[in-house]
């Protein structure tokens, strides 16, 4: 007689977030019903998937679901970015939230916070709209020479009117405005140099961006986060949110921002941000894989 395996089998998959078509946007690995996994198992699964982030979906006594996310390097990341939006789009596309017609509101537990998320069914697709925390701004980074060197650029490449500074709507990131989109693409960061700058600024990642003078309310960006072992990210909601809030506080945008990110990586992503008192990011996704993992 063949003995039955008692190892848990969990539903897993991949979803491209902030994507209009498959194999674009920012891929996210998702693991359902992860309540009984140890932290070591979560880190191991994230390493196995080897994606920018893997999100584990669990029960919550404070919200509809609890989410925990880990990078492939094993660092846990917080904030409501593509890691959270992708999980909700996955749940919706998988039927875990029932039939969605019109607008539906949910609550998610992320770290110590409970944040709102709204799903809207539009033209056969599900779009997620997700609140972040209230914007907080850190001090301006006046000495830009080490920062420019860490990015492989010269100080003249940085915009004089928008000095680098840390902004936070859930995760603190250093926002760096460059002259134009081509300069953003020229950035070739040094991990050692950038880690030193980020440590001094008390920031997790670095968001380099340029505003489009021909299209108000549009920005082109790249994101580097060596502090959690993530070199470049294709779409970063936890950086786009504070960027929109910061630009709105300077009167440079009205109430919305469209960010194009990931293009240089071949993973073009479009992030929509509403820049009210509590920034809200939105986008859609495409499920590209469903399966199971046995532990």
C-alpha cells in the first residue's frame, strides 16, 4: 500500500501587476492560505520563486485578509505597493472574492496597518484602487555629489528645482528628480555607493524620475532597492504614491499622476496615482500562471 503524503499543498501563481498584457508590468508570486507557514518557509518559498516579491495571503481578525511579502533575498517588505495590489487582483481573478460587479471595498492588514482597497469591474477586467498612508516628508538631501556618483551620473544631471528628499506613504524612499527620461535611463548605480547614501538618508530605496514637460501629470521612473536585495524593480507603488504626494505638495501636479516604470527592463508598467491627502494607487493585472506547491 502506498502511503499518503502529509505535506501541505498550497495554491500558488504569478500575476503581472500594473500590466495591460501578459509578460509586462511587474510580476508577483502569490501563495494562498499561508497561515500555517513559518517565516522560514515563507522566505524559502520566496527564494524558490526568485521574483522581486512573493506575497502570502492569510486570514486576519482585523481585516478581510492579512498580507506578508518577502523578496527573493529573504527581506520582508511592507507598504501597499504591487505586492498588495497584485494579491487582491489575484484573489479577484481566481474567484476567491465571489462575483465582482461594479465596485467592491475591502480591508487589508499589512504590518501594523489596516488599509483600504477597492476593486472595480470595468469592461471585463478588474482594476484595483488601494489607499496608502498619509504622506510624510523627510529633510532635503543637500549634498548631491555622493548621490550622483552612486547613480553613475554627474550632479548637473539632477534637477535643481526639486532637490532629492525622502518621502513616505508606508515605506521611506529617496526621490531623485533628473533632467529628462534619457538621463533616467543612463543611471547605472553602484550598490555600495547607493547603500551608503540610503543609510545616511534613512531611506529604503531610491526612485529616480523625470517629469514630462509635454504631458503634465506624467513621470518616467526607475527604482533601485539594494537594501532588500532588489536591484531594479519594474513597478513600485510604494514609491509612486509618495512621489505623487510630494509633487502635489509642490503644486506641480493637480490631483493625479501617471508613472511609467520598468521600460528599460523590458517590463513597461503604468501606475496611476491619486494624490489626495491619502495617496491611492491603481492598476490592473494579468494572471500568467496557476499551480500548486508541495512542502
